[in-house]
C-alpha cells in the first residue's frame, strides 16, 4: 500500500531494492547453538539493550511512496513480535546428529513457507528450546554480511569481562585490494604497474562478457527450468579450523579463503566425476561468484560510536562480486586445487573487478529499476 513519504524517511538503496524483488527476496538465516539452558527474560533484556536495537534498519518499517519506491521509516519496535519461541522447553534431544537435522529442517521450512512480514521491521529471532539454538532471520535489504556480523558480534560480551565488547583484528581487512606489494626498484615498479593494468583489463572485460554473453557448459549441477520450484533442503558440512590451518601452513602466504576455495574446487571435481564422468572434459570450467566487502571495516567499538554519533552514516549493502573459475581435473592432488585457488585470488586482489561490478550494478538498478532481470543467472547460461 502506498504511503506518503515523510521528510525523515530514507530511500532504500538500489541493491536493497533488488533483494526485495520476488525473484530474489533474500533472507539471511544464521543459527547459533548455546551450551546452557536459556532464560526468556534474560534473552529479551539482552536484545533490547544490544547494538541491534540502536541500528536504524532494525527499527524501521519498509514503506512505499506513490511511485512504488521503497523507503525506510523509523518506528517503535515491539520486541515480542520479533522474538519467537519454538518447541517444548521440556523436550530432550538424544544425539548431536538428531539436533543438527532438526535445526536444518526448521530453517529449510522457514525459507519456503514463512516470508518476513512487512508490518514490522524485517528481522526475527527464533529461539528453539531443544536443541538449544537461536536462529536469526534478517532480510538482506537491511545490510550486507560484514555489517550484520559486526552487529551480531558487537551484541556479545567477553567471558572474562562481561562489560567489554569483543575485539576484532581489522588491520588486514581494511581494503579488499590490500595495500599492494613492495617493489625494490624502478623496474619492479614498472613491471608491477603493467601487470596490474593487464589484469584489470582481462578480469574486468571477462566480467562484462560473462554477464552478457559467455557462459559455462551445462553440467549436472547447472539446474534447469523450474529449478526454483524444487523442494529445498539444508545440508551442513563440518571442517575443523585446525585442519584448515594445517593446509594453510603447507602453502606459503596462503589464507583460509584460499583453502576454502581449494576444498570447493576439489569437492566439485570429485562430485562431477562421480555423477557424469563421460560428459566432462579435462580443465572444464565452472564459474563461481564470490561476494567481496567494499566498506572499510571498523572495529566493534568504532561501530558502536558511529551508530550513536552519526545515525546517517553509510549503511545497507556495499559489496561487489568477483568471478572465481573452478576447473574439473581428474586425479589431481587436492593440494594443487589450493595452489591454483591462491594464485587466482592473488591476481583478483590486484584488480578493480569487485568495484566495477558494484558500480555497474548500482548504476543499472538506479537507472533501469530493480525489476529488470535476466531469464537465468549468467553462470548457467547455455553455450
């Protein structure tokens, strides 16, 4: 229903409008398990006094003007409508596997049967008594992953000091492209600049071409017409951080993201070989898409001060995408997948690919509207 726009209303960002479209309607689900029994009054009190309750997006309704454009409007929050208790407090779960399946099934059911109501701010917290778990439901129009996770961690406190906000190391995360490498002489500087220009040209051109024309060959994981109507299921995989660090240390200057991309590449190669070994070609490419944070990462204390002193500071979604090629290789050592992933990400960090994708998408949605869409995502187009 259209609503007159007030002076204090804030327009929704282009990316936020895109996330609200029926074809996307992206809702983030985050499940947090707890060790001890939960107290209802303590939970409500903690949420009401948290940084979450101070964030304008969590205290705003989404309204439409006479032209159909969305705006944020501040409102009083009835926390009882946002905190939902699920299950029987006296129930018991016998095994961890049973608990995991129950949480996965509940989230899968939420994702298809329970859209967020537009009559209240676009977030909910579902408290499951057994298994002891809190499920955060946040609409992606509120903000991107970095902002939302910063707020979630900022609502916590240290065990050794219940009044202190947890601290995060943000020295290495201020800029996606990093601080650049150090060159020792003029020749090194020149070669580095030429390489950077060449990589920018290649990767940015590839982004444009793959967005408009070029696509991967179809495989068994490409889906097809009507794939959005298939039943949804949530599955989980467990990786020990200690194991990830062992692999990370085996390759010089590798990161956990390099290891994770290598695991995905090796896993997909194994899966494709198992499902359709005769229809694959060596080095056949699958194009992945990774979201990249483009905002400067503030410390949690700085985030709290920013919300209190500058309520009109930049919020919402600010991220770009980069294309991450994954190749099918038969019989390759798993560590080689990590080495290739590291080389790819290192080259991507020297380019403006993520910034270009953000600017182009922001301009296109602002100019053409968020309802302009393609029949299928570019990464599964037919060739």
